[in-house]
């Protein structure tokens, strides 16, 4: 499994170049994209498409050929194979067939964005792409309200403004970092609230590029709210028509607390 550059073609290891030049076959998402990389390093090897539409059918056959002695490099269009990319079935079939699976590490948009974000890196969760539909997207963000880890998502450019609007509504107050076009000519980091970043992007003629969204935990105020303040805030939201559960979740988000802390305040 060979990690390839996420933008800048210089971001590849000596080992990866050597392996790509030594294998019998390179299985890749898009042969046109991989050919650009191979041409850059004067590598001429057979390419075989392996993508989400054919992986289920191709994986057993590739595993069989590898068990017979064929050496195969698995490469994504960009970054580390299997990270929101095809390859899981091939790896699973290879392991079942007794074929050694060897990682050749390298570029990763997730780690590059996280390292430069300025958000805590001791604990994080990569959660793939946000759901494309608004309802499912909001439900996903709502389910992360009590997360204490930095959250990392991918997002498509045509959904960025909607995603940031939902993020601002569901998880207000969270520190947000947007990493755009990592390692490329127009690499950019936008930091602030979801609402402020959305305004910045909305003011542009168009929203283009490849995006990583990073969400930090809600920042707690210097002085934690008293149990009385929490109870009053929950009561106000219930009076406004929310269920008790919704009111507790919303109060926890407002003060940057875990839901359980608000529950305990309600019992005092």
C-alpha cells in the first residue's frame, strides 16, 4: 500500500518511488492521475483501475494473482490508500490468501491538516465525508456534541457553505479550522467560528478546492456556570417548546460542557 502525494508531487518518499518501480503491477483509482506521478519519476509499469465501482469484483482475482507471486502496489489518487479511498477489500482478500500486506507510509491530508491546524492533536477522530444531505449532516454533527476530541471531516467544495451553516447552528462556539488545497499552490488555512469562516468563503466569487474541516471542542468559560444557572437555562428552553432532552443538549453545547454535567446539575 503506497501513499502518494496529496498535491505537491515532491511529497513522496524514496522508498515509495523505489517500490513503484519494482512491482509487477500498480492498482490505482484513476490511471490518468497515477500516470502523472509515474511520469514525474520516470516509472513505466502496468496500471490496473481499482475503484469503488469494481473493487468488489476485482479484489478476489488480485489476491489470487498475488498468492501466485504477482507483486502489486495499491495506490490512491492522492494520500494514503484506504483512508476514504478504495482498497479495503483487496487488503482483506490478500490477508485471507496469506499474502503479506506492507504499508509504505507517506502523505495524508488528515494528518497534514491536523498538524497545522492549531487545534489539540493528542486525541482526534477522522470521520470521513460529512453526509451530503442537510438532515443527515445535522444529525451527524449533533451526535458529536459531547466529543472531547478534535474532529476531522472531508467536504466537497459545492457543499462547504451549507456544511458551515449547519455547523454554526448545531455546534455554536466551537473553534473551527478549514484547510484548503493542502500542499498545493493555493494552500490556505481559515481559522475562527464556523459562521465567520462561512462569511469569508461566501464573499468569494466561487468556493473551489479540496477541503478538510477540523472542529475543536467547545471552549469553556473561565468560570463554570453554577448548577442554578444550568437549571434555569434548561427550564427556559423547555418553556420555549423544546423537550427536556433537547434543552439539556443545547445547554451543554452553549456552555461547552458534557451532557452528563448538565444532567447532574438538574438532580441537585
